[in-house]
């Protein structure tokens, strides 16, 4: 393509809500044959709601919500926001933790009112040699089979509750994925969330379980991209979170959700300004047209 065609391509991109870092990006956009999609905040809205609390016999729901809500109030994770606001709605003002730490990809831990509290994946509890009692493990399995994310709450060495949170698939995601397939790309859903939840979201947008890669730690997302590249694929990756930044940089083409974090936007080659996945298909069409491969 001539420099003029490239300039026209980038200008048209801006009209479609696609910001391209430079004309050289178009070539990788044209070549992509695989598109890795982060789940939370990319395929789904990322706005989660606290739906239910399952408590262990003898544990008060209000106590669970006070302690878990207090810790999650200190985190900016979409799950944390759901738990903190759901808890505040039910129990009012939340205590301020005496100590707090984010454990990326696993949850949060800290001290609230003198209790050592954990909120997050079962794996976080396992790191502290705790496990879910059968009653809570069953609630977790049922929630996940229904496509919800189940979060464990433990304090003072004992798992005491499971919280159910869920977010919704964006109304444009399924259409976007159909269009990406139409352009010859294979979509792959990548997430730190549980396998059952990931498969349920994937099914909703037309991705089969064979193209779901779940329970991936934030620092390992980049290795998934490398592995696909090692199979000779040209990999585009779409993400929104801090935990996607390294993978976006590693991908042959990094697409950041404009509604996402600055870290993702800085790491990407291209920004989908409106956070609409259909713009990823637009970007690929546009680059192919600009570079003269389709009419
Ligand atoms: P994703 O890849 O879908 O954006 P993350 O890597 O941020 O997800 O998180 C992976 C999983 O870790 C979540 O699905 C959740 O189970 C758990 N988790 C992470 N942060 C928190 C938190 N603040 N509170 C509870 N659970 C959390
Ligand atoms: Mg995300």
C-alpha cells in the first residue's frame, strides 16, 4: 500500500472508533489468524453483581459481608467492587481493614477487626492450608455450573462462606465473534476465572470448550500467547486489564479496550475506543482493505 492509502486507513479507523498507534500496525492486523480474547471486561461487561451468599452452618451472613466487604473495598478488581457494594447495601458502613494486600489472580487478604481474612479463589485458601467444607464446595460447584463466579471467604483459619458473583456478556460480543470467524480468525477465550464459568461464557458467544483457556494466572497469560505463536500462528490479543498488558505486548497485534486500564492501552498497538468487540472485526477488515487484500 502507498503511504497515502495507509494514512486514509488510519483516518477511517478513527471514525470507526479504532485508534491505531502507527501505519505499520496495519500489516500485523492483516496477517492475524488467531484472536485471543480476555473474558472479564472484554467479552463481558466486567461490571459484576453480588448475587448470593452461602454461609457455613453457624455463620452469620452479615458477618461474612462485613469482613469480606471491608477487604474488597480496598481493591479495584471488578469482583471486589461487586462484593464491597453488595455488602455495603446489606450491612451499611464497612469497617476499615487494619491490613490489606492484593494477591493478583487469586484474591485479597488482610486483617479486619482483628480477624485474618481471605477472599478469593479456592487456590488462595489452599495457600494457607485451608479447604472448603463439602457444603460450601457443593454451593461453589453449582454456582459455577450456572456460569457464575464463586468466591470463597475465610477467616481465622476456617472457610466460612461462598459468594456468588456474575457479570453479563456484552450484547455485541456474539456478533463480533461471528464476524471475526467470517474473516478467517480463530477466537480463543483466555481467563483467570474458573473453567466452568469460562466455558459457560464461551458457549454464550459461540466459542467451543476446545478454544477455552481458563484458570491462567495473570503472569502466565503472556506464555499462552507465546505458545500459540510457537505453533506458527499469528496472534492478535484483545484485553482490558493490567493483567493483560504483557500478553498484549507479546501478541503480534495487541488490541486494548478503550474502556480498560491505562496499562492495557499503553501495551496495545490499537485501541477499541468504545470497548465494543465488533471494532476488532472492523479493524481487521479495514487493514485488509487498506492493504488491498480485500475489496
Ligand atoms: P480475568 O482474567 O478474568 O480478568 P483475574 O486474573 O483478575 O481474572 O482473576 C482471576 C480470578 O481470581 C477471579 O476469577 C477470581 O476468582 C479471583 N480473584 C481475583 N481478584 C479477586 C478479588 N479481589 N476478590 C475475589 N476474587 C478475586
Ligand atoms: Mg479483563
